[in-house]
């Protein structure tokens, strides 16, 4: 059965998003998944704690979050371009290299290991989806932060209100900060994959040259 026929029978254009998410979990070791998610959460908690202790009021916290959001959108847009270009480089490889990757299996005890080509493409695809989601959410948050700044200026000035407001804003920002750093850490892993992939291409080219007597 051809790929086109399978796609038509599926009938759901967004199934690949779920498939890529499952592949990311399936082909990543427990240590990798833990690092990809828990370290960003720890960083987000530290950032929130510093914000609560150091910054004087909630409006200033929101202002810093707006700046962070703008910087994050710029960086993530660059990373999305990098991962897309990297995926294009892999796809543009000669069929022999792609065939070797397809026939190779990761040897590190990961449950459900499949061929290296699918694992590599899945990780880059996962990165691109995450980064596109961040760009969309970040664009929405621009309006949210602006509205939140206005709302905070109209709240009554009660005892300890600044502390409560800072705490609430900082805690609500935790998922967003974690998500951004998660994307960054995945892209760092992709750089390592691309580095090894280029070395692999060089090794294959050397073997081909040796076999041809160059």
C-alpha cells in the first residue's frame, strides 16, 4: 500500500502531530525526557523566586515578562528556522546515506527503538511543532501582558497586595517559561544530532572514496 493511500485512509490532517509527540516519548530515554522537562521547570522556578524576592511590584514583573516574551519569540523563530533547515539538509542527503540510517537502530536500551532516520526526523519535527506553538502562544501573550498591566494599575492598594500579586503573576508564568526553555534544550540536542550526522556523512564519503581507489 502506498503512502498516499495510507494518508487518504487516515482522513485526519493533524494525526502527525500526535504521532510525532509519541515518537519523541518513545525514542527518547527516560534521562533525556527528564532533562528536557525537569531542568526547564527548575529554571522557571528559580526565575519566579528571584522575581518575587527582588522585583518591587507585580507591574514590574509583568514588564519583565513582556521583555522575556519578546526575546523568546525572536530566539524561537531563529531556532524554528534552524530546525527546518536541518531537516531539509537531512532530506537532501543521498539515498544511500538515508538507507543506512533507516537500517540502523539506536543501541542504548531505549524501549521501542526504531531506525535512526525515523528517530532523527521525529525529534526535529517535534522541535518545529513546539517552536511554532510558542510563536502562536507568545503572540497572544503580548496582548495578555498588556491587558494585565492595565488591570494591575486599577487594583486597590491593600496591605501585602504587591506581594500577593507578584506571587500570582510569577506562578502563572511558570508553564510559559518552562515551555520556552524546553524548546531551547530540545534544539541543543538537535545541534548535537546534526553535528554527528555531518560527521557521519564525512565518514560515508571517505569510505566511498576508499572503495573507488581515490
